[in-house]
C-alpha cells in the first residue's frame, strides 16, 4: 500500500436512472502519470469529483493519498490538487493575488505562502506578468496559473481534467510541457483525464480506458495494443469498447486541432 497513491474499491455513482461510474476498481502508483481515457460522458469527471471528495459515491469507496474519501474527506482535499474541466478564475486579481488567495483558502502558513507563490510564478515563467490582471492573460497563460493554483498547497496528487481540451496548439504545448515538468521534477502523482488521444499517448505512463461508466482495461499504451492485437491506441480503444470506427472518431479527438 505504501507505493499506491489511489486505490478504489467498487466505486460507483448513480444519478437518478443513470449509472455514471460502475464498480470502478483501480490502482494508481505513487509518482506515475496515469491517464483516464474516454469520450465525453464516459464517467471521467464524475470519477475525479469522487476521488477529490467533492461528491460522495453511491456505493464503494477509495483511498486517496492514504485517506478514505468517505471517512476523511478533509484530509483528502488537503493532499490533492484539482484543475477541473471548467475552472473559475478571478480576472480582476493579478496572478500573484490569485495564488495567494487560493493558498489562504488551504491555510498555507503566511511565512511559507509568499515564497511558494514566487517559486510557482518562476517555474511557470509568469514572474514578468505576476502583477498584471488575469483578464489580460491569454487562455494558455490562465491555464498555467490554474495549474499553479492546484499546486499552491503542495499536494502529493494532482488531478487534471481535460487540461488542454479548449486550448490552441501553442497553448496546449505549453501546458503539456508543464505537466511533464511536474512529473519529472516535482515527484507528483498525476491523474489526467482526457479524450484527446495524443495527450494520453505523450504524457501518460499508463492509461485506463473507460466507456459508459465502466473501466474496460488498464495498461501502458503498448500493453493495451499488444493485448488487443492492434497497432494503435485508437484501434485498441475501438476493439475494447466494441464501437465502430466512425462512432469512436466522433467521440474521441484523435488529432488535436490545428487552429481554434
């Protein structure tokens, strides 16, 4: 258990007559970048919200950073950082003010907070714009600030929900470089949700394929291709889900857009 960052036990969430996540059993190792790959509506965001103790499961539970999401939700939140799919940002604050505000919400000690914010601004190459209002930032720069905000309380696990989905290619490249930096230099466990195949292939040590709330398989991209007898992660997804190629192509973005 000491090398496991996330362990789920029959994690299930039902909304009315819809089963969003069904009997999810998953292990994520400490220090790895794990990708949950699936189309919109597959259950990725619901999974992330349960693992961050934002919503309670209908049944089952999970241990995140050593804490039970049902019995110790506050400790789970103190040890995780989350960049949601549709994050909020206060555009009338500067980047520095925003990060300090988030740090205070997490009760980061005052004598630590300002130095940590300064370090994050430097790491994300934002120090020259640190005191400009966020409303003047590009979308890619705002995303960097939001990732920094997810790190300000120094969590051991970072959840990133579709971090590049709405970005132009240049901004997406910038954010992917930041994710690589966190994985390689900061010794963080990263849980990445995406429906964009190149992102999963480029960034993730292992991926889990989820569809209609069910986790179908887990492994490295090569392991999944070998297991399904296919030559690409796209074909592995199609084979595992039983979807037709045209349907799968509409659900998953196999290529990132060339322009906005």
